[in-house]
C-alpha cells in the first residue's frame, strides 16, 4: 500500500428487520477484512424479528479503526425510510445507494440501482453488496468467495443464485462511472480474523479451560452461549439452556464445584436474578465467571441497545462482603485476554469474577490479528500437583493467603463439604461466632491477591496533559479516537482507560489524574458511575463528565461536540 | 465392604421425634446396600430442616441456597457423571421456591435422586404453610386457613412421565431405604417423596395420621403402566399409596448428550486453533 494513501470512511446499511441487512453487513465486513482493511462495526437494531428500522454500520480504514463514526460516506438504503432517517448524516463526498424503484428525490449524491433487473427480489440485499463492493474497489473474487463461505452451509442453488446476483450487480456498478473515491488498494493483505466481542469472550474462556456454560437467553449476551454451543461437541464442552437465570448460575456453580470451569452469560435483568447465586459462589468459594453484556435499563429498558450503567450494580450485587474482580474490556483483543484472565482469577481465588461488556462491543465486529494459542494455559482444577493439605481434609482450611487447597468431590477419598451457611474449616454448618469472624477474614484476605493482579489503567497520549479523558469498557475506542483528533489540532490530550474497574488501586492511576490540568470522565451512563467510584476510593473528584445514555455507543464526534475544543 | 459406620453418627439440630432421624438412617442403609463409599456420593441440599440432613452423615456435600439444589446437582452430575448425586431437601425447598427446577429436572431426566422430606409444613421458619399443606390448615401466617389447593408432587411427576416416581413414609424405614436404593440405581431422574411428621408445627398430619392411611402398593402393581399410575397418583386422603408409582426407561440427560466426564478433560488446542482459523 502506498504509505500516504490513507483513508478512513463510514458505511451504513439500513433497512427493515428481515431484509437481510446483517447478512450483507457481515459479508461486506469480512470481505473488507480479507482485503486488508480495519473495521469497526456498530449494529443498531430494534427488538423485533421483522420490520422496524435497523442499521449495520462499519467504519473502514487502511489503518487501525477503533471507534464508530456518525458521518456516513456510503449509505446503503434497502428502503426509503433509511434515506429519510440518515440523509442528514451524509458527508460532503457521501453517496446514497438506493433501489431505482423507490421514490427518492433525485440527488447528485444518489446512485439509483435497477435491482429488479440485476437480481430477483429475494436477493436485493446481495445485489446491494455487489454494488457496494465495486464502489469500494474490492476484488470481485474476494467478495464472491466470502459470500460463498458465508452461505456454504445452505443449499447449493441458493449459493449459486446469490453469487449470480452479486456478480451482475458488481459488474453493473463497476461499469458505471460513479464519482466515489475507492479505498486505496492493499497489496498482500495481512491475515486477519473478523470477530465481535461475544465471540472473543467465548473463545478466551475456552482457551482458559472453560468446560461448562449455562445460560438463559437474553440480548445482547445470548451469542456468547450460542458460540460455545457451536463448538461444544468438538471441544467437549457442555452448554445448557437453563430454565431461568437462577438455575443458570446455580448449575454453573454445581459444575464448577465438581470440577468443570464454568461461566454464565446474561444482561442486567438476568443478572438481577443471579444475585443470590453470586453470594453463594463467594460463600462456598466456588469459581465462576459471569459475563454481563449491558443494555439500557431500568427493567427491560431498551433490549437491543447499549449502555454502561451496571457498573455499580455488578460491583455491589450479592449480599454480604466478599472479594471480586470486574473486568471491562475495551477491544476485541481485550475480550479474549480478559476472558482468559477471568477464568484464571476465578480458579485461583475461588469465587465470582465478572466481565462487564455491552451491546455495542458484544456485536461490534473488528479486524483482529489471529490469536496465538502458544501462550495459553488452561486451568486444571482437578490437578493436585503441589497441593498441600493436612488430613482429615478441610475444604476451607485457613491459610495466609485466604486460599484453601481445593480438592474436588469424588476424585480422591477425601470428602469435600461446602455450605452456604457460615461453616467450619471442614465445611460444616456452624454458629460458633469466633469461627464466623475467622472465616470472614479468610474470605476477604483473598482480595489482597486479587488486588495484586489488577490490570493498571492504560494511559495514552501526553504526560501531564491539559486534558485527561477517563473511560472504561467499550468507550475506549471513542475516547482515544477523539483524543487523537484533538492532538492533531495541537492540543495536549491524554486518555486513561480502565479495563478492570474493580479492585481499584489508586497508586496505579491517581498521579495521572492529579497531573492533568483538567480531567473529564466519559461514560455510557447518566450519572458517571466510574467517576463516583474513583471519588469514593481516592477522594479525587472528577467534576466534568461526558455522559451518553440514549442507547447508542459513545462516538468520537459525541465527545468532541461535548468538549467544543 | 462399606458399612454403616463409614457414614458416621452425628449430633443433630432437630427436634426429638422428628421424622428426619429415620430418613437419615434409611439413606445410610441404602448407600451401604448400594455399596457406595462416602467419597463416591455427593449430597446437594437447599435450605430447611431437611436440607441439614447431609451434614449428619459422611459424604461430599454442597448445601446451597433455598430451592436451588436441583440446578446445582444437575451441573455437578454433568461435570462428573461418576458421582452418585442425591438431592435432599424439603417440600418448601423443592416444590415451592424451586418449583421451576423440579419441572425442569423431570424434563431433563438428569440422573439424580431427589429425596423430598415432605412434612406438609415449613419447619425451619416455624410453621407457615408449605406448597403441600392441606386446604383450610390454620397457621400463624394463614390464620383463616390455607386458601390454596395443595401441590401433589406425585401427580405432577407422573403426568410429566418422570423416570422414577415413588412415595415413602419415614415411619417405614426399611421400605424407604429400599426405595432410595432403587432410586439411586435408576439411570435417570428419581423422585422419592417422603411423608414425615413435623412434631413441632404440624399437629394434623402426625405419625398416627400417616400410619393409619399409608399402604404399600401390592407386588402385582405395574409401575410401567402410565394410565394406571396416573390413577394411583391421584389417590390421597383416606388411603395413601406407597412404593414405586411410576417408572420408565427413558435415557438420562447425560446419556442423551453423551459428553462424558468434563472434569479432567484437557483443552484441545488443535481443535481450538481450527475454530480460530474459521474466523479468517
């Protein structure tokens, strides 16, 4: 690639549910990834199977793309409503692709496509894909192969008809002399995967030794379990759809108690039902990973949109006092790494560990360097190597670290007894209050170890900046992108991203905040939950906040508009 | 050889005369008769007086939350099918708080044995109505008498064609023990509803009350006849049938999914690598 030929642009495909826009979006996104471009996908859909207005947007770039963009350069409208809703987002050089049969006011920036002539009705979406691919300058063969791979499992004649619709429309558009700047061609594209947050979490957990997942379907977390279910047979996992979320967490605890590293996936409402189980995991010191893909609440809220408003809920869920870790990945790579870390921390410190994501990250496809499996070390709770314990075996033996040697039931002659009641070292119910005090201290002591393994917040940009943007979880890309824009304008801006929000270790970040002239928290909620937590833990008061709670992901434009730099 | 001594003898927190004592005795006898060593057995219980039972014998124990023993037992059995998993809890725990799990457990036909101490009252919380308490029964929580119709676990389990459905009475220890042994041997979900008196809070359904009504099903009774089992299941009142009311040979959940033991299974990096490649 020509080094100075850099380009970043935004494509939005809009239409009704049932028009196949996700299919087109996924094939186009993967075609772009295979051609060497970076992508960041934002899926905005309504909670319905047919109708409504849905969009599949992808920001594409020759370099890294880490955040969505609001301005649209290529608007693919599968219906007239899409044009009406998004025309005002069109950039100066932007182009609208629309069916010529639709009654759209003819604009200079509109390409009217004779879809009826290029394909049968059923394949309009694929024809739109062909037109798009030609305009972007993608290789016809690459896109065609991507489509074939995508449809690979359906009937051959459907594959063939899709391919034909794709070719016809690609060639039609390629012959048209459309004023739209193609993407710079990338020679010898690097190998990249196309992956979203939920896929990366599922993979990370399996790479760390996950063997059991129970779940109750809830958007936007469901696809974590669906991915695991897809691999269950070949990887030897069990994925069980439980009768409710209460069953899901308890089933995971049962499996984990018996020695299968376990995980549950849910969203806020389902997690609310799991709260008692979280406390049980802590009391019985049973490892479990809980993934909460956030969506706007209270209650059912906006089921298919995004938000970052459950930090405080997850931090405090479960009655009583016990240590926990909360990971908040900001990228697909972090989803993979932190899912592994979560499984390890749960196994080592024997309790609940949380991964907090949201709909945006869960559904956001990105181009990712294929994961290297050489470094993985799956947990083996059944291994007794190096395990020291006295007999008779006491599951909750008090130790300096608070971590008791863990045996599994049935694998040795030693008996493993766990109780949700306060218990003695051997796991049996007790009302001896001095034992109670000792056990509280033992459980809390594990927090010291968890704290020592905390991931420090990541600082990007200037030291001692004029402006420090503080973010957590999926807002990472948006703040870093906005900061880069401001730095390009000569401003001294830095970002501080928390990929783990609990435990908070002030020594790891407080000086960065104190050294900045101005600190602004950027969060996808209405009250600034991380800012409040930081103040509680450090006394540092972040007064300025940029908060988004309309159900859409944080974008660089949103931040820049709020800052008015 | 496994002996009763292997299962130990413990002091309990129960009232003198409680039906729980004889149930624990029957459980121990059944385990010995099944030639199971304590470490091969996992008891899962919830909350209630009955849920304390596993603390009074030697075995692996997970004493979890109120109503949630079946999901825990399901997870444990799937992780390690070699464990003999027994759920032991009361009528409130299994039929009230855990009602949904009771239905799901039957549907899955998970290979666990469910022992329900059914005294038709809440003992731990001092005498409120349970799902099986009779209509018009007066308690401090229901001073004008229970207005709801009682839950009949046997009818529900037989209607859902649960793998093994039996009823026992704590006053007939050997019969109960024999049923528990058969329940353990059954490769699928086995419900044993155990009628028992609560000497402190149920002054109606006393030892004598049960003794007068309970009878064992005759040897010629065929528990594989579902139609007849439904009829037998509805029998409640002047006469209460004990024994295996219904059974079938439906494959268990574990058999159906055929995944084997999860515990001890290494992560296959080769397959994982292939899955990752699929994302390119």
